C-alpha cells in the first residue's frame, strides 16, 4: 500500500543493534527504505545488518558524543543526498526501581543522574536538532523519538532519572513539532510499555522480573520487540501525514488504568 511505502527513502535509526531499535530498522527496510543502523556496539550492529540484506549500512557511534552525532547526520545526508526518516531511539536505564531501597531519592547519585540525562535526553535532542537541520530546508521529514509510558505517568518499576528523561522527551517532541510543522517535518514519539529487550542488562528476561512487570499490564504479558513495528512504520510513512507532536503508547493497556 502506498500509504506505507518507503521506497527510495533514507532512514537513520539510533540504538539499532538490538531490541526496539533493531525492530524499527527492520520494518523500515521491509517497507523499502535504505536504513543506516547506528549503535555503539559494532558486533550487535553487524548481526542486525546481516538480517537486512541491501537495506543500507551500519555506523558505530556513541550518540552521547554530540559533535560526532551531528557530523554523522550531515555526512549521511551528503552521501545519500536526502534524509527522510530519523528515529532517536538510543537510551539506557537508570538503575533500580524507585520502589526499592536502592532506587529511592537518597540513593540516586550525581554520576548516575548525569549519565542518564545525557544519553536519554541530550542525545535525543541532538538527534532531533541534527535531523531538523537537513529536513527543514527540503520541506519534508519524519522524526520519531522513543519515550516511555514512564514519561507519561508514574511508573514504579523504573528509576527516577529514567522517568524524568522520558517525560522530557515527550515534551521535546511537542515543542519541536510546533516549530517544524509548517516546514513539512513531523515529530512524534513512541511510548513503549515493558518489552523484552536488552535494556538494563536484559533483566526483564528474568522470569521473576518479567512476572513483576506483567502484573502492571492489563494484557498481563510482556511485549516482544516486533510489536513496535506497526506504530514505527505508521509514524515514518505518508500514512501519518497529519500527525505531529503526539506520543503514542504501545503498552498493553497501561495508560488506560
């Protein structure tokens, strides 16, 4: 269907070596886009790229390095002579749940807070900024940021820094969407609930941890990474031409509670 056809388009996905980033890169490639997979883990990138023959290239990059990130986006645009879709997905966890003793206010140290803030917010801002810089003059673009249901409501299963940065991403989506709307560039967010990924060292793969998360979900289960593909394709494609500034939960019903 033409609504979801990405033939000839060029996309960049950060954190594409595994988990949600890999799934989003896969669906863009399946829809016809040339996808540049970006991740700090070269081995994971190579494995992800091997599943997408002819889909694009890989770029090993620490997105917390703002200068390197800006340079990379500019180089991709120069090389392909276009950049249509950018997904700012890279992020890290923020330590123990705030419901545990180790995750309470008094236990959050400065280094942990600064690291999460820099990766989960500053790098997302820089990605959006760099993408807008090349999309705005051309009058077209799709920018997508990965937030979290923890950025939309209090979430007892995550830490303070994670929740704070994801809430900031939700508002960053709104703020940048307003500026870019008249230039044909949309900015939207995706707010996943609990997915089976490698974040936090993959602790959600532990059956006990998974059961704890599942109890918070009306569907009573953890999502698989592939279940992010539908909304990612929607927001990256012509099908979302009149959508901007929104963050869509993909959460098994959490936000309905």
